[in-house]
C-alpha cells in the first residue's frame, strides 16, 4: 500500500473497529462504515451491561488508537 492508500472497512463490530484502527496507522487512512444507528460497541460485554455490572460507556468502541 502507498502512503495515500484509503480503505473503507464495512462492519462496525469488534473486528471492523480493530482492523480500521490497524489500518489507521501512519501512512494509511481508514474509514469505518456500519449500518447501525448507534456507535460501535463491544458486543462480547453487552450481557454484562444488561446485568448492571458495567456502565454502557465501558463497551463503547472508538476509532482513536489506544495510547
């Protein structure tokens, strides 16, 4: 891939967000496209949120690379 490469990842689940983050490293550009109305979230932990063990904010997935 060249430094001007742009990639669109279809699917806003865990795998899509992780791939878009990796592709968003220096020299590459990635966009995430999903069909859901809300922001991406960690579906694996959804039952923990529904059970009241975690706040909904805990499972939110962002496109920002971790520090």
